[in-house]
């Protein structure tokens, strides 16, 4: 049954041929011109092109109109993706992209401005050039990027394989900027990482489902864990925002020998979208680890394994994205992603804006809470101590007008420079420790996935 439901899954999420054919068979242009508001839009476009004080950009006006149309739906999951971003997303979805092999993050996490290197993939172009974790971008090909966002800088850094990019970086502890010439290459996108924990517990984390090679990567990692002696498994979906429906179905099917995986409801009609094949890649005790950022495809997998009593879900209430989008490629190279149906768990539950309730609650304490304070009324230059719960968490100095700001930021997450290798710490990761203890109890028959609360 797997192949049949894979085809249905693709239709549900991203296939555009049927949509385009439907558009061609219906005269939307005529409907648009027959609508007074449609004619008004064309009139407004003409008036701005001919009468506005400054020259206008046709593409900016038209894309602004598209964004306005999408915005009128007041739906966060229906969006217009500009051509450049759509092209990169499509490339990355294949499991590879062309760039320097580094993960970028905001340097100032309060404003989102400024960009630094979060990690460098070993053996990649950035690593070979000598770039290190913590290096801060100053210029890209001579363009000042010191006040740009990470997405802005990523757009400049990416480029065709074999081309070079000149980077000017600031390294903490060094007075002078550093210059790097990096030759871009093809970078594989590895969204699965794993490691072995004590007592034959395998750990595997999925960072995204937006990768057509995700399931193949998962199978390789699970096989490697089994060869190392893994007899039970923790599947970590924390902070996984989702992605391709087909990959969510495949991952669910990997661990199920029977049962429904997901249902689809569109305009009042409910149908089964996928059910499991008997073959499994792992049949031992299993726990799924989630948090409040586990969304969409992550929730499909969590619900499928939970409702079929295959695994216990440990962690926090999940995000609650119970709808799926269709993707239409537009003539300008952009994409329209719009909500076309809602998906239901095997128990036919809609989790939209509700999320999935874990069997065992475990707060994700990996990153401390951010404390942000904007104050006033202090004397100019006065040192202000910030006390929370009777404990001093830091100090700041008042400005000349008596205002002051204070922000605490947790440590940067550590990511392995070796793609596919997970870095975890049972001692400091509270939720992971609970998941670990739970799967050990389940392996000994002490926890029942069908009755645990």
C-alpha cells in the first residue's frame, strides 16, 4: 500500500500539474477583468506607472499585490515565496545545495542583526579556507553586511559550484579583520544525526523533513546504530518545523508494522491518506521526543506512532499545525504555498492550534530563558543590578538619559562539525534524560505505551 499512498501524499503537498491544468481550463483572466476590484487593481497599476513622482518597478508593484492578496487571507501558512528563495528551497529539498559549508546564525540575537558562524562542516570549503565557529561577517565580496540578517548574508554567500566568494570576518580576540577567499562547492544536506547512548540505547534526531533524501539518511543511521548494538531507540523531533508530507509518511512507516498513518480532510470529505506496510527498519522499544517547536510533519510522525501504540511521546505540547499546503510554481519563478487541506491523526483528531499532548511531560531546559529589560529613571552612568527571584543575574550601566537595557542570552547550541554526528548530554538535557529513562523502563516492560499518561 505504501506506493499508492506516496502518490496521494505528493498530490496533497506539492504536485502542481493538476492545478496548472485546472487554471488553463478556467478563464481566470476573464473573471479578473469582469470583477470591478480586478479592474481597479489594473487601474491602480497603470496610474502608478504613469503618474507616480518616481519611476516604479513593475515587479515590486505586482509582487506587492500578490503579497497583499495572500495577506488578506490572514493565514500564516499561505505565502508567496520570491523567485530566489523558491529556487534555493527547491535545490535544498533535493538534499544538496551549492555554498561554503557553514551554518550561519544571528550575532545579536536580540535584534537579529549581524551574522556569525555557528558551525563549520569538516572538510567543506569554509573549513579548508580556515573559517572557524564564532567568526563574524563584516563584508561579502566587498559589501558591508555587518548590519544584515543571516538570511541576507546567506543569499550573498551561496553561489554556483566552482565560483569564489571573498569574505571579511572579525574573529573574537583578534584586533585585525581576517580575509578569506572561499571556493564554493556542492554541500550535502544531512538532516539526520545520531549517536549511541549507554545501555544499548540508540539516539537519532531529525532536524527537518524538507529533504527528499531524509528517509534514506534515516535508514542508514538506524542501521549503523543497530550494528553498534542498539536495542531501543529515541527519535528526537525537538525544534523540527516539518516539511514534506511524503517524508513524514515514510518515516512513520519505517517504525510501524500495521495501522493508519494519516488522514486527509478537504472541504468536508475525509479519506485515509496513508497506512503502514508490515516491514520495519526497527522494531525495538522506542520513545519520540518533542517540544513546543515540533510542528507539522513532526506531529504527523509523533501522532502516528502514539496512536498506534508503537512509541511513547515524551516532552512538551507540540506546536499544533494540522494543515498542509499545496505548492504552485508561478511564471516569475516564485511559488504560491496555500493551505489546501487539514490532516488528521490515525484516531482522526485534528491537532490544529492544539498540538499533541505527550504521554510523559518533560520540559525542554536545554536553553535558559532569555531575560530582556528596558528601564529608565536611573542616574546617568549608574550601575544597575538585575535581580530575579532574589538572585542577581547581571548588571548594566545606565545611559546619559537614565535609560538602561539588559539582555541575557543562553549559550549557542553546539552542533557537530561532522554532519550526521549528534552531540548530546544526558546530564544537562532534562527532557532527553527522561526519554532515556523511559525507553529503558519500556525495554524492561515497565512502561506501557498504550496506557501511560
